[in-house]
């Protein structure tokens, strides 16, 4: 067996723990913030080194970036990677994911290809989760995103576990193949001093655009289908109501509980009424929404997005259509899709593939997009659809804008606004020349239109023959115990104010009485006071509960970013100047050790409801 | 792995030692515990450019603003005197993160190897070499420079110097407020983006303190230092003092709309070499680790660079301890700190400090009103301190 060759592609990002917001301008301050390896990429590096230790392999790390990215490569070398390549050229600056993945794919080709190409799941600055799958697509290789475990590597195939929010599959794929690694896959090692010293003096090869034979019109800003047209601070949306709970503890506890229950009652599950806006432009193509599903079960986020896509379709004076890709079982989704407001449904039949398979679904979706030429395609931002949108964008040669939270139409084009650095900054992005504009949309931001029973529309059927996939599912299961933090309606967050790990019990008790779960801030998870998977924040889990209750959480930017999508935020903290109070809806200045036990007591006596 | 010289700490002293030794041809390893040089530091300070010119290429030195004026402000209970000293522009405010990074980069350019995120736990002699123990394993060196700052754990563990006592320490606190560049220019009346000012404040209420204000590009720093023993005796926190300084100077009005970017506390030693050893075997100490900070102006960077250079040369040429210490004493910067200490020791005695602030205030106010009846001159005290200040006798 010839030696296995593993390439890891990494990115250097500003250290998110050190980022801060300028209090005057509200802009993100990048100056003086140290650059680090994108933390999820450390897991890809670690996995490559483990493959080397397990099977014997030549490991290579590459990054596209400015000359300073050299230090990220050296860190990877210190962890045990054999060779490093810096892909650096001024002409590459400003690349979007399309141009970046193209560049990375050219670099991999220049390396003579590889058996495995590993990526981190996402980059913590842009959080697009696109570059890995897109690079695979450029190279024509199978793509397996969100790998939680590499089970086995054989001469010509690999067996991995792929874990999404909803399910877990054991997949066999031929090599070469592209994987994006989840953080749960491993714990990155800390290099020893001798490795650091060795890495510091190691040779790093620098390649420019000509070295990798990149076509000039496909790289950098010039080659990117999407353009950032505006960057601005996030809007302030919360008006905090703060009371002093240092004197009358019982009163404060009652008030706080009332606020919690009030927040839970505000049920805004659908738009009450839809007012059709005046069109701003007339486009030829339709607005499409991709309906995500697990077999016959729809992902509700798809219908949420239809609510917003309806508005965009009306602004562009075109019809709203939905696309369902799947087998026999998924036909049952058609009626529901009409009822949630689609004028037209494209049912793209992939016989025998009720569930998502990247190769089959990419091919199916790309076929209908090429045939019907929609103006825009909206995808719900789940792991499966983000991966599908990534590979499809390359297949149909267009730009993809990830994780959008706001849309508008201006001068005839779709403006998509998305958070960067987990919401510290908002970028508005357009896709001027390529069609369709493809966007993935953050779940939980928009609301579905009211469902109209029996509503019908035009059904277009397409059947995809010649179904072919290199991915073989060996085992499949729906995840019972999902990421409870990400899905909980009530999250009780605990920060350093809790003082000792034993005291977290108090928060657990409150959470269980309210029917919620406990999450912790980064310092607590770092100190091992609570499991890492319960860490709320940018480098932990991003939550979107109906109510987030912050106990003794000061509100570091890192943490605030993770709770941004919570519908309501309540905080209790002894320090009236804690930043959490400027980022919550209701708060009590007081001692958690007084107020929380009082709340527990009140809940037990059922004096509040 | 074996090096000629391991330098502990990539601050001004460490980088200066590393650059000096590396230029002399030694194989130098520079170890820093922070993720980057300067990252363990509080944000800024004022420097004299000529302190750097002997070893660094100052054409590229990253400064915030050139200081055109230094205002000396004396605050007694009732009076306030402000003296503005116009200076030639060799003073500048700097951001430590940028400055320290720049110094370490120059050391790297000279051939030193910089490794960050690595904490040195101890240094032990083994035969003719030293074992440098870190949290990532050990390295070996023939000579070691300890430039680890005021909290010199390695030096103390190696029994080279004792811990700093409250009698010999000034506690400083500092706050930095963010504004944008244009606002800074407007509020301080600067005509250019690189124009700056700094204030030196001496006050006696509620306790004697020395305060400072530096203006950075887009921020203002204010701070105060109080002798630790006064804080302990009077059971007062340094922030109470800082709040008083801010109140007296109308600082809150000056930074209205700005918000607190960072706050920090640092202990400034006003004791050390030559009362402490600066050397043991082939281990050379430099900078804050041997107390080389001027406790009245808080200038520690200048003496750190100067002593770092001497330590680098000592390590390069494998000086005996007696030679290293005498070379240190020959250095103008080091001598300035050392010779200033007796005076400083006298001055930070609560009663003396109060006396001066009050007397100078009274004198100047008396001069304005042509009424010197309030001024009480203690000539013997004045004479003694004058002589101390001139270095005529040593405490």
C-alpha cells in the first residue's frame, strides 16, 4: 500500500476571545487582536496526526492567507503535521467561499492530490461551513461533512460516522474523499516545547496564484460571485428592564419568575397576518425554497423561511416555489408545502433516496435549477442543507451566502444580511452577476405564514434517473438525545458568579422546575466544572431558547454571541455594571444565592405560574 | 535541546537581552508565557525614544502619539497647581501590545527564536549548564536571562531575589477609556493625529499618590500609584484614590461618552538591585525582576531596555556576577533608578510627600497673590532631599 497522504486545510482567524466592540462606534475592534488557528481546524489537524499515528501517513497542512498566516502553519507543524504550504497572493484577498474553495482545490491539485482532505467544521469568523464541501466539489471528490469519528481506513475506502442535529449515519466512501471534522471527534494535543522549536524553524513553502495555476478570474475579490456591500454593527434590539433585588428578595424573585412566564406565553409561532408589499422590481426567475426533511418528516425551518421568501417573491413580482427532493415517502410533504404558501412545488423524485445523500441530492437540485433558472434559492440552515447548498452552488456555478438573518430588495437585487463573528458585526452581501442567488437562512429568525388547510398550487414533477452515489450508508439512526442545549425552550445559564461547581446544583434545580436545561459560560467549561457540550457561547453552543436566564454571567462578548438568538434574556447579577444587563430584556441586580433559592421555593409552592 | 542562552520573558528587558545576544552570534531562545509578546501587559505607557535607539531600529517603532507637553499637576487639599512643560518630541505614548511585539520581532530578525504560550516553571543548574523547566517540557542552556517582570516567580524559586514586601512597593491602578481619534483630538485640542500630551499628578488627598494620564490614538488612560504600606495602613483601596483623582481633574467630563475599555492593576517595585542580587552563576536578571522602575515617573521600560541590553551582553560573554553587577551600575538608566531610590524612599514617606505637594502649591499660590505667609519652609528637610536628589549622599 503506497503511503497514505492526508491534507488538512486550515484558516487563521482573529482570536474571538480577544475581540471586543468599540463602545463608541459599536464597531468590531480588530487591531491588536492576536491571530490564531481557527479553533475547529485544530480538530482536523489532530485527526490527521492521529491517522498518521494509526496508519502511517504523510500529513500536509495548507492555508490560503496573508504572509502572517505562516504562524498558523507552524502551530500545525508543532502538533505533528509533516509539511506546510502557504497559499498567498495579493490577488487572492477578499475571496468568498466560492473563490476560496477554488483556490484550495487548485493547491491540492498542485500537491498532486491527496487520499484524504480534512477541514474543520466551520470557521469562527464567517461561520459559513462551505469551504470544505465546496473544495470537494471542485475536485470532484465525495464530501462527508460533520464527521464525528473516523472509524476505519482501508486501502481504498474510509468508514466514518457523520452526525447532524437529527441523525447519525455510518458512511463508507471510496478514497480520495473530503471530510469536515466535528469538534467532538477528538481533543487537540498541546505540542511540547521541542516540537514548537522545531516547527519554528521548519521550511514553509509559499505558493502564489501562478504556482497553483489558478485562473485569475476565479480568485480573490474579483473572482468571487458574492460581494460584501456594507458592514455595520448589529442593531440593538433589547430594551432592558432592570430592578434592584438586593433589599426585597422575595419581590425580586417573584418579578423575575413572572417575567419568565410572560416570555414563555408570547407565542409567536406564525405570522398573524401577511401584508403583501408593493413590488420593487420585476424579475423573470422564481424564488425557490428548499424543503429540508428527514424522510417524510419536514424540517419546520423550511416553512419559516417560506414566510420570508414570500415577501421577497412579492417584492420581486414573481412566484414563490418550493423544491422537494426525495423518494416515494417524501411525496407526503407536497400538500403541507402548498398549505404553507408555495405557489408551485417542484417535486424532484430520487427513487430510493428518501433521505439526504449529498451526491444524489446535489445532482437532483442542480438539474432543476439549471432547467428552470430561478432568481434565488433559499435553504434552511441545517447541517444537511448547508452542505447541499455548498456543493450545489459549485455545480450550478453561483454564489452562496450563509446563515442570513435579514433580507431586502434594492436596485433590483436581493440584499442578504448575515452576522459575522457570531453576530458582532453584520455584513450585507449581494450576488450581482450569477443566478440563482443562493442563501442559507438561520433557523428561528423568521416566521411561517399561517397554514391554510387544503390550499393547492401547481405541481411540477421531475424524475432524476441515473442516480449515482459514492456514499454508502452502513448504519443509520435518528438521534434520540439531541443537542438539548440548542433545542431547549428554557436555558438556565451559569457564569463565574456561581463560585463553585457544587453550586451549579442550584441552577439545575431551577432549570428542572421550569422544564429547562443548564448551560455554562466558557470559563466554567474550561475549568471542567460542567461538561464542555453544555458550554453556551461562540466557541460552544449557540442557543435560541424562548427564554435564557443568566445567573452570575457577566456577559463576555464570546458568551453574548451565543445567546443572541434567544427570544428573551433575563439576568441576575450582583454587579450592576455587568455587560449582561445591557444585553438582556429583564434583569435583577442581586445575589443569585438569595434570589435563586427564593425562586425555587416559590416554584415548589406553586405560588407562581 | 540545547541553546547558548535562554531568555525568560519577551517584554522590553527580555527582547533587548535576546536581540543583543543574538546579534553577538549566540543561539538564543526567547520564551514568553502569553500568546504574543505584550499580551500579558496592560495597554500602554510613555517612552523616551532614545531609550530604544541603541539597539532597535526606531524608524519603525509603533507609537501612538508624540508627547508635546507634559503637564505637572499638584493637588493639595484646597489648591491646585498646573505646570505645563513644553518638550522636544522624544517622548511618545505607546500601546504595549504593539511595542512589545515589535521588539520581539526585531529580536527574531536578529536570529533569536521566540516561543510563546510557554511558561517557565524553574531553572536549575546541572553540571555546567542549566535545565529550564517549562509547562511544555524542558530545554537546556549555558546561560539564562530572567526578565520575567515584577512577579519574578522563577527568580524567587531559584533564591536569587526575595519577594517584594509592601514597604517596597507602589500599587498602581489604571483605567483606559475608548474614544475615537477625532474626539481625542477635539477634547485635548490637538492639531494632528500624532500629537499628544501626558499628565503627571501629585496629590495628597485622601492619601499621597502619584497619578498619570496618557493619551493614546483613540483612548485615554488614567492611573494612580499609592505606596502599598499607606494603602494597608489607611485601609483604603487604590480605586478610591483613582476616583478622587478623576473627580479633582474633571476627568469624567473629559471622557464623557467614552466607556471603560480595560482596567488593570500593577505593582511597581521601588526596591531591588543593588540591594538584591542581579545574578547567580550564569543567570542574569533584568528589568522589573530586579526592581528597575522609576517609582515617581513609573518609567520602567527605559531601564528595562537598558538592563536587558547589559544582561544580553553578559550572557553573550558569560560574565561573572561581579562583572555583570558592576556593568549594570555603570549604566546611566540603571543608575538613575538606583540613585533615585533614597530620595524616593524619603519622598514617599507620607509626611514628606504631603509637605512637598502642599509647600509647592502654597509657594506658587503665594507668588500669585504676593502673600507667602502660608508657606512654611523646612530648610533642613529641603536641603537633605536636595542633596539626595543630586546623589550627593546615599540615604
